[in-house]
């Protein structure tokens, strides 16, 4: 699904072996949606301490606009909220209007355009959804006890 619906026209990076390796890491969640036993959608998110990154997401064309993408992403947002994540990040082809509208509908906003991000030719659009205000920075520097 990644090759057909996300990476089309680019070298295929997210093959089965790579997805398998990602799944072996405890900070990666992958959701799959099935219709009568057939895979119709999936989403993969990688979690850091403060930020999470939506790595891949697709729904088969036959099953789009039925709320499957929304359900997958909302589940991941809920997981991120439970984990105390501050913000969700993703990038997509700048020309992918359908996905841009989808992410906007799910509360994401555009941040920057990255020229030639994909294979040195196609631009990417970065989007973010802030889940909570940042925590105060931990100050490691302390003034000396006897200042003067
Ligand atoms: C983006 C994608 C995952 C959306 O999945 P989906 O299951 O069709 O999305 P949903 O049905 O849950 O849509 C939720 C809302 O998003 C918006 N939306 C989704 N697709 C849209 C489109 N083509 N045009 C405009 N708005 C759209 C709508 O507001 C929609 O709500 P509505 O149907 O009640 O109007 C799907 O189009 C897809 O797989 N695209 C190809 C792969 C891709 O581009 N992945 C993302 C980049 S990595």
C-alpha cells in the first residue's frame, strides 16, 4: 500500500522488511483497518519523548471518504495524548491536495514548504498538530550560592 499509494514515482523505501523492523521497536505504533479480511488502510506513527511523527498513512481508493482515515488517525492522536506527547508532525507531497485537506480536517496546520524533499525533485509540506502547551524548560544552570 505504501508503494502504490504513498511512494508512487519514487524509489520504494517502506517495503515489508522495513515495516517489520519498525514494528520491532517499542516506540512505533502501526494500525491496520480491515474490511471482511482485506487490508484497506493503515497508519504508522513513531513516538519520541515530546513529539510524534506520522510516518505513513493510506486508505485504499475503494474505501476512501468513509471515515477510515479519520478513525485511524484519531486513535493515534488519542494514544499520543495518553503518552503526554506535545505535538504531532508529518510531511506530505506539496501537490497532495486530498491529504492536505484530510489533515486540515483532523486539526493539522501547515508549517513550512521544503523544496526538493522527495528524491531531490518534489517539494514536501510539513504539517503539525499541537496537543498541549510545552512544559517549562528544565534549567540545568544554577547561580553560585555565594554570588558576591
Ligand atoms: C488521505 C487519506 C488517508 C484519507 O483517508 P480517508 O479514509 O479517505 O479519509 P476520511 O474518509 O476519514 O476523511 C475525513 C475527512 O478528511 C477530509 N478529506 C478526506 N479526503 C478528502 C479529499 N479527497 N478532499 C477533500 N477533503 C478530504 C474530509 O473533511 C473528510 O470528512 P468528510 O468525508 O466527512 O467530508 C486517503 O485519501 C489516502 O490514502 N490518500 C493516499 C495516500 C496519502 O496521500 N497519504 C497521506 C500522505 S502520506
